[in-house]
């Protein structure tokens, strides 16, 4: 069992730390945000993630995890340090690695013996050399840099960590890779050992390929509407081909979140920097941006001028099971509708705090019916299955006009039409 220091207590760091602690390692999770650490020490999580609270509770009870702001002490008492800090998008689309380098600088100052430094943050290839140089400025001790990209999806992150499809480890030396591979002893999945650049590209290419699947199916959905086909049947027929597979073929209002939009742009930037023109990925990004406009067009088709209309959103987060609204289609669509003079109300089972919406002026309701009252249209934004169980007869009675735009194709169109709703999905 290893002594691990996990730097950064965001989704990636906290899930990684908690799960490694569950696997009996001694884990110190460090963050410079004192409020976050105080919260964690009180047994509270800074965000919702299914199953994470239980894993942390158990690890704490077994004295396998502690939370601290003291990076010096954490680095000094660890054999392996995981860098799990954010790499936000710069205005030009490239990944901002300044947090990673700040951490590297501190690691160099505090290192007091041999160390493995593992980059879990999604950072471009050149960041590795920068991390190496930054640590070397202050440290005379030997250290090994390893890339071990994360493939955790929000909402299923704990399961994704403990039962992954694969683990990827990139290292310059066999020994460097082996020390990290040992942490995954007993995992029932392929462990790919490769060089650092290949490990990093595996991560970027995986996210970009999944984003490509989504933009592709959204383009097919838009074509379906023009030629009278049904995207649900088309996607089903495609997905049954084992070479294609059924996942990530759900048409909708486009992908959001802290990963796909950022990583696809960073991969384009990486390609540009290497003199390679990544045409497909540029189109994937463009299609995704355009897809959000589909909702506005559909609303205009039915409501005409949108000024003074009330539109109710079902769902706000970029996907179910999280309160995360980063790059969420909801915020982008709401801002455009507000520009047109619309009033937006919304209900989301997890998004309860208006500050999560980055200044976007949406009225958050505590129950769906409150958001829908007097609305001219309901728009399904997030693919929560529970929305299918709402009382649509009641909904019809409280709306100004019975119009539903289903941005995720989850509702029963036949039932809604029977109830007298005008229903529009995506690609139906
Ligand atoms: C994504 C990847 O799925 C993870 O493997 C990866 O580790 C993570 O990014 C990361 O880099 O940290 P995440 O952003 O949590 O995970 O969410 P996804 O479940 O991949 O969904 C992303 C977006 O695509 C959501 O807005 C979702 O609504 C949309 N989506 C997904 C579709 O529009 N259609 C689909 O068929 C699937």
C-alpha cells in the first residue's frame, strides 16, 4: 500500500483520492481552498457525486484519508503525488496549464526524497516537459513523471474509477510505469503501458471521438427532420452494428460540461501547434455550437416573436446526476432567449443555487410545476428519466400554451399529442 498525495479536490482529485483510499492506500488530499478543506473535514462534499460520500466516509473511518491545506507536509510524507488541478480553457482554445505548473513549483520546493509525480489533469504534451523543468529548478532529488489520464464521467465517477474499461499509464521508464501500475493491482481491465505522449493523446482522442459521435448523430438528426426520418430508429439501427455501438448516439441539444468542449478545442490547438489541420474536430465543435440554436428556431416556429414569452426549462445541468453547469447548453440557450426578451424559469433536481449559472438570469423553481406555471413553452434540457413521470395533464392545465420542445427525445410524443400538446423533439 502506498502513501499518496492528491493535489486538487475537484471531481477528479476527490474521486481519485477517495477511491485509492478505499483500495487501502494512505491518502492525503490537498487543496489551497481552505473553505473546501474545512467542509471536507466536517464530512461534507463541495459538490454532489453519486456514491462519493459513502466512499469518503468509509475511508475516513478506516483512517485512510485526510484532507489538508498543508502541501509541504503532504509531499514530504508521500511516495507518489497526483496532480489533479484544473486546466481551464484559454480564450484561444488552448489549455491553461498555469495551475499545474504552480503545483509543480511547490512539489520541487517540498520534495525531500524520491518521488513519482503523476499527471491526472488533462494537460497537453508540452506541459510534461514544463512540469519536469519546473520541479528540477528547486529539487535535487530524483523524480519520475508519469501520465495517468482519468476517464471518469460525472455522475458515474466512482464506478468509472473502480471498474474502468482500461487504465492508461504513460512513462519514460519501465520502473516509473510499474510503480503506478501497482496501484491498480486486482483491477479486472486492460492496463496499457505506453510513452507519455501516447497516454495524453489517448485521453484527448477518446473525449474528442465521443464528442464526434454526438455531433455526428446531431447532424443526422437535423437531416432526419428534413427528409421525414426518425433519429431514434436510425440511431438504434446504427448502434446495433457492433463496430459502431449504441452509446453516445443520443441526438439532442449538443454536448456540454467541463471536458468535451474544452478538450476538443485543446486538441485542435495541439494539432495546429504541430502543423496538423484537424478538420473533423473543427466541424464537431462548430456543429455543437450550432445545435443549441435548434431550440431557438423551434420556439420561434411555434411562438413567433419571443419577446415577453415565458419558457420553462426542465433540467439545467449539462447532464443528469450532477449540479455542474459548466458549458451547459441550458446557460447558452437561456442567454440567447433572454436577449430575445424571454423570461426563463427552470427546474433541476440538483441545481438549486443561482450562483451556479454564471450570472444567467433564470428563475430556479423548487418543483417542476412551479417553473412551468403560465409558460408558453416547456423545453427539456437535461435527460432526466424522472421528467417522463410528470403529470402532463396537470402541466397542460397550468401552461399558457401547450408546447413542448424535447431537447433530449425522452418524452412519449404519442401520449403528449393525445393530451393535446404540440410536441417537437430533435430529429423526429
Ligand atoms: C466525459 C467523458 O465521458 C469521460 O470519459 C471523461 O473522463 C470526462 O469527460 C473527462 O474528461 O473528465 P462527462 O463530461 O462527465 O465525461 O460527461 P458525458 O457523460 O461524457 O457527457 C458529456 C455531454 O455529452 C453531456 O452534455 C451529455 O448530455 C452529452 N451527450 C452524451 C449527448 O448529447 N449524447 C449522448 O449520446 C451522450
